């Protein structure tokens, strides 16, 4: 029996990522000497071990947890 994947698209939009935030994230992930290696390593690990849908679910949950956590707990 084949499982039908859970669809993650559709519904109302609740999160908005602006162009500046995405640009800053890309700098941290690809250009910053202190952070890019660590981020690239984790991305590779996730891409090798999780499906596209699983990575999308993880991204949504991480964003939600960041929005619901205080700056001090980072």
C-alpha cells in the first residue's frame, strides 16, 4: 500500500518573508565566513536525509518556532 504524501501547499498565507530577510539569510548561508560552513553542512545533511516535503515541513516549523520564541532564548 502506497501512502499519499501530505500536501503542504494551499491555504491562507500566514508568514511573509521579505526580500531583505531572504538576502540576509543568503549572506549568512553562502558568504559569511563564520556561518556559511556550518549552515551548508546542515543543509547537505538535511537534503540527504529528508524528502522535499519533509524539508518543507521542517522549514515551516522552524520559522514558527522562531516567531514564537523570544530573542533572549536564542
